[in-house]
C-alpha cells in the first residue's frame, strides 16, 4: 500500500485516538455552531453494531433444548443444566443462557430476533482473517480493502469522508466507541468514521485551518493531514453540542464496559445526532479454557460476558424507550466465528464456525430464524455447527429492510454478490404490490378470500424462493414455502392450519426480488 493511501485510510482513526487527556473546550457562539443546532431535527434510521470479539460459543448462548442429548454427549463438562435455561415465549426448542435475563425479557416483549447457524462457506478459524472477512463481507478466499459499512457510507454520502461535514449533513457519518476505528468503516477514499473514547476527552485538536503546503508528495500528505485536523475540529463541536443536549434516562449497570459504550451512544442519539451507524466492542469470548465454573456451569467466564452483553443491551433499549427513540434504532451482535460442538479438556471450546446473531429493537420480528443446529450423536473435535445462513444475508437484510436501500445497491455494497434477505424486520404492511413492472416477479392467490385452502401462484426468473406470511401488524407469523425454483410459474398450495379469520399479507421473494399481496381468511 502506498504511504499516501495508508494515510488516507488511517489518519482519521489515529487522530480520533489521540486523546492525551485533553478536554473539549467550550466554544463561543459562531455561525457554524448555530448551524449545527438547526440541522439537528429528526433522526433517520440508526444501526448499532455490537462486536463480540474472540469467537462466541453459540451453543451455550442460544441453547438448542431439542438437541440436549447430543450436547450432553459432546460437552458435559461445560453444559448448562437444562432446568436453568431461560425459556423464550413461543419456543419449546430454544432457550437462552441463564445470565441473559434482560435479553430474555426483550425477546418475550417482542424486541429480539435470533438468526441461527450464521457463518460463511469455507470458514477461516483465524481471529484476524475471519474478522477481516466479517468486516469486508468478502468470500473466505477474497481480500477486500474496504468494509461493508464503509461502502454503505460511500453509497449514501458520495465523496466521503473528504466532502464532509457539509451544509446538508454536519454530523459524523459513523462513530465507533473506542480508541480506534476498525476497517469495517473503510471506504474507497478513507475511513468513514470517527473514534470516540469518551464524551469529555477524545480529540487532540491540531489545527483549525488548512494552511497551504508545498506542491510535492510530502506536501500533499501534509494538506490531507491538515484537512483531517479541520474536519476533526468541526465534528468535535457537533459531538460536544449533542453531548450537552443529550441525557441518559435509564440506569446503566456499573462495572460493565459494554454498558459504558452504549451509554455514550444513547446520549449522542438523545442529543439529536443524525449519525446513522455506531459500533461498539466487547472482548473476551476466546474461551479456550475455564469457560464455565467447575461446579455450576451457569457461572464462570463466559457467563460473565453474556451477562455484561445482556444487561448492557437491556439498559440501552430502556434508555431509547424512555427518550422516545426506540423505533428509530436497531442493534445487531456479531462475532468473528463460533466455537466447536465438542468441548476440550481445559473446560473450554476451540475455534468453530456457525453461531447465532441477535438483532434487537422494536421493529424486528420477535422470532427465531432457522432451526436448532443439527448435531452428531457423537461429535468429534473437528465437528462444527453447520451453517444455515450466510452472515451477508443478515447484512443484506439490514441494508435493504432497515436502511431501505435498493436491492441493486445492496448487491454493489456486498462486493457484487446477491444474498437473499431474511425476515428479520417487520414488514411495512398495507401496501399491495402485485404488479411490479420493474421486476420479473409477480404473484396472486386464488381463491381469495378462502376458508380452508388457497393457491399462491408466482412467476419468476428462478432461484431461491421463499413465501412468508405476515399479520396486519407486520409480524412474520409463518414460512409458507422455501425452496429452489426454476424460471417460470409455480403454484404453491397453502392450508389454513389454524389461522384466525382476518386479513394477512404474504411476501414472495425469489433471489433479491420481492412482491407482496393481500390474503383474506374467512370463517
């Protein structure tokens, strides 16, 4: 990498990390400061990404109760007692680790979605390489220098980061709480985000202006550094103003590193910051040994991290609710990989593949996507949790169904690949979309209304097909069909199967294309 390119990719993060104990000083009244206040009205959609660094043991986090005999055979020295597993409303097959009471309450209140078996083909078991894959949204054999969120910002904010702040968007494009910005925010022209280590002290202000520099390679680099300094100072004023206006309304747990980070995020959101992306990090999940307490497996190192995660998210969600902003924010957890089915002799687990991802907020479908992982009766040290969903399907769902990007733009952001979205978010019902002339996909059902049986007919260009049924509130209540289909017309029979009389909506997705229609059940 050229030195100039390295500076472009790293200087923002480096400056953001240069706190050196210097506080933010109060600025006098200025036209810029007044403009910052005027632009901060209503917020758009916000994503809070929570990284569980180290590789989380998903089988001891989201526990497959219907696979308990296989778990007992594979990991008896770390297995959570079945009677201690936290139950989830509507599920007899799945529960949560007993330390995750806050997330259990959120799930039972309709604010948590769980995606089972998330991984990618040919998984890599190196922390560094797998993290890079998760950041870049690349295949395991491809090397991409930008991050999926950095490319998202490139798409939404052309010319980032050099052209911002501008009069139309004065707030940071993304914020990572911590000492540096990760490559997930790497865009085509640099790092599209800032690192915030604390509210009161997080930048070393270098200069307020960009002075002329010699027309030499070194001079060009100096000009860029001076630009970053000026940009940093402008963002400092924005953050200071948001922190002064915003307050935390919930009580956060003490001695909880993740809660400390989410507390800052909530305060900035409450202060009116329009920043669409926040990233926080929780470490410690590399549990090769002493994962659990030898006597009580519901306690120990892993339990402590899961409690920290659950309590922090619970307080954050309560804060959003009290400030009246929870409908605008969704959060998503991820780890670079899961861990093996079989435990090791050190009372721990080794690097594995598939693991659950948790998406939370008021706009998620409160359900479990996927099934309990299929486990061998006698797992070996080489056996892994099988993949049910590619992690990029979760990313695609966030981009398309949360941020409302066009499918073609989502494909471009995800390195030119198309991934079928998942029903993570509630569907915006009430709009019938039978005739979409921009796609090859169309659908209808007959008879409609019906009492016991109807047929859904759809015509498509072929691919992975899925038909989902939603109620009038936008909650996904049933998967009607899921299979690969050839190009042409398909007829799918649907039985009533206990549905109450009323109006429903079904959504047909084939590949990246979606259409929807109304379905009525009568007595």
